[in-house]
């Protein structure tokens, strides 16, 4: 039964209503005559503090508040893929049809299309014993995504009836005989966004999520089911890095949450993704993507809900056994929404005005990622890899959101404004960044790429670190003061930086590098370094070594297409001959 109260106070997106004693935390309410959507975030006696997900101008004391008695939930079923939702899962395309380009207040639209008929293909049979998570059948939602229709949580029993054919998501497709009677099932589930979906057990992440970005895959890899942060100042390329990961990461489903970011960046995603072709399936990337847009001009309260909406959708696809990647851009804007609501609640502020529970809320989000054995009798494994951008003011990583994030995540891709100003992209600082998955993934790399991979990687990183030390001397007394061996180190480090780590996101070949190509490129550079060292021992002049003509081919090797990797053998042969000729 709906509980009705009256507004006592309005403070921006926060309202306080009296007469709400029987309400529960996180219940959804409708506010005023326009029935604005809100959520109870604090209860004191019979007073409820409500964050409203729409503009509250015109609302005043005495207006009615009606509680629905239900928590803020998302609709899960066919129709999620290729959709773009706002922070509380209202489809923006449907909102545009109803209200035009500007979203009107109080508009009620269903999250998924309840009129569209989907072809349901049954995989379960009458008489089958099923439990939560088992597949009843599937809908081929897009050419890429086989959308499994699963037995909902809490249901277990025998299949009495199952219907194949074309149905809407509300129509009954199966009947299950349970201990509590017959349960009729449709293709739609509802789930509270603030409650993690259950699984059997979490597993240790030991398989890399290949991104095709050399600086990430080689030096700072992320595991499937891992968590990463991409902090960096304004203009350092956080959004481009996330776009690249969304486009090329080795994930079955992408959930992209634009949380408080500029509207033109979300427009770029919407314009680019339908044109981009998935290299694995030759289908547009939108065919496996869900977009959640809560841009900076949308109500601030909905921003706080948007990342929970995103992670709940990600969990739903994980439960089907898929590998899901969720991009949150950016958690700093989400934390600012949290700070604003906390201030309006008159809570005791923590550091820099953020609420004291900032760290625990961030942890709640990131802890829902992971690789897990999911519910169901088949023992499927699915994963959620969470990558959150952090936008510290002025690039100051000592601020609370960055520090709280770094305590939780295991991969830190620190973006550098200096590198960005030098037009080095991705501007990931190799001296600042780290990955705590590197050691755990080394066995996988050795098994799949060969034993030399880890050695090449360590050698390249040690050369870059040595360069950082030598740069101090160069700045003081110039390059000529260095000995031949140190000159060679500086030249090799330059090759690693400019020819290997620098990657052009807008070049059709260089935008993505397979692990095999990365191995060949790195091997070529380190082979040149080793052969050059041998030449130095044979008393060959450093200038002759630096001026070898094959160096240009090594520098352009990044533009060799994946189908032509044999060309690396030819370049390596040419390199060996040219250096050998220097001391013969």
C-alpha cells in the first residue's frame, strides 16, 4: 500500500517529507503533482530525506509525496543492448519521442520496450529440474549477443511448460513447479541497483583482458575481473583511453557509464560506436554495448545512481557467463554528487567536504567487479572488469577521491599532462603507473606467448628506468658527456617510448596491436639493443651504431598489419646483417 507524506523542506534536489514513518531506506517515491521520481536516502523518525532525480523548481512545502514501497530497480531483459539510458535507466530515445530534445519533468517511461516481440528459443525441456541461473532459452538480441533467459534468483523446481515463439518481455514463456506452487516466468527480471546480484564464489583473476594498447598489455596489464583506475588532469586523455578500451578490450559486453562528463563526449561515443567494426565479429561495436549517459547538465542526484545502474546491468550479463567490461567516466563527478547530497543532508563533512563514507561507497562499487562462478547447474564462469576514470582537480593525486580509489584498485594507469602536452598518447606515465596483476599473469603470458615475453618486458622497463636516471645528467651537462653504453641506453629508451609506447588511436592499423604483434615489436627493439651492445664490445663507434638505416624500418614497424607479421622476420634479418657489417 502506497504511503503518502507531505513536503516540509526543499533544498535543491533534496527534499524532506513528514508522515513517512512506515517507509524504508532507498524506497522510490513520487513527488508533487508532477510525480517527480526520487529515492529515500535518510530516515529520522517520521521524516524522510529524499533525493529527487529531476529538477525540483516549483515544488514547495505541503506538496504530496507518495512512496511506491519498492527500491530503485532496473529492468533486465532483451532490449538492453544498443540502448542508451539516463542514470536511472530511462531510455533517452523514448524520452525524446515523448518530450523532444529537452527532457520534461515527471515523464514516466518504461526502461525496456514492453511492446516489441522477441523470438524466444527454448533450450530447457518439460520435466527438466532447474535452479536459479539456469538457462530456459535465449533471444538472439543482436548478431553478437545471445541473450540468455535465466531462471530468476530464488526459483527452483521442475519445468511444467515452456513456450517457443515470439513474445513480449511481459508474456509468460515458462511455468515452473516449485515447493511453493507454480511460478510463471517471463523474459524480464527486476533487480535493486544497490544490491549486488548473487553468485556461487569469486575466483582469483589469472587471465589478462587484452586491450590492444601496448603500454597497458605489456607493462601494466589488467586481469579479467580486475579493477583499474585512470587518474589524470584535464586534457590528459582519460576519456580517449576509456574509449579505446571500450572499442578494443577483450570483453563480450561493454557497459559505458558517462557519469557527469561533458555531453559532447557522450555524443562522440554515440556517433563513433555504430561506425566502428568489432574485429572479432565484423559487426558494429554498438551491437554489444550498453550506454548510460548522465552528463554534467543532467540532475546531479541521478549521477549518484548511474554507476549502480551500470554495475547491475553488468552483473546481469556476467550471470549469463559473459566477460563484461564496465567503464565509469568519471568517479570524481560521481563523488562530487555524493558530496553535494551529503552537504544538503547536513552530515559531518570529511576531508575536502566529501562525506566520511566516500571510501566505503567507492569500495561497494569496485567490489562488485570480479571473476565469479555464477549461479546455475552448469558451473559457468563470468567476469566484470571495472575501469574508473578519476579527474583530480589540477592533477593532484593526493586528493580524497584519488587516494580512496588507489586503496581499492590493483591497476593504476597514471596519466601525465607533460606527456599529453608532448603529444604522446596514450599519456600513461610508465614511471608512475603499476599493475599488481603482473606477477599473477606472467604464467599465462609465458604459456601463450613463450618464455621470452617476461624477459623482454623486464628488460624494456629497466631501460626506461635507467633513462630517467641518465636524464638528470643530460640536463646538467648534455648528451655528449655520456659514455657510449649510456648513449645506447638513451637511444633504445627513445625507441621504446616513440616507436612502441606511442600509439595513434586514429590510425586504422596502429589503434590496435595484438599480443603477437606486441611481442614481435618489443623483440625487435631489444634485439637491436643487444646487438648494438655487442658491436660496442667490438669497438664499433656509437655514431655508426646510431646511424644504421634499418632503424627507420623498426620505427615504422607499428604500422605493419596483423596479417603481415612475417615482415618482422625480414626486418630482423636486415638488422643482424647491418650491425654485423659494422665490425667485419
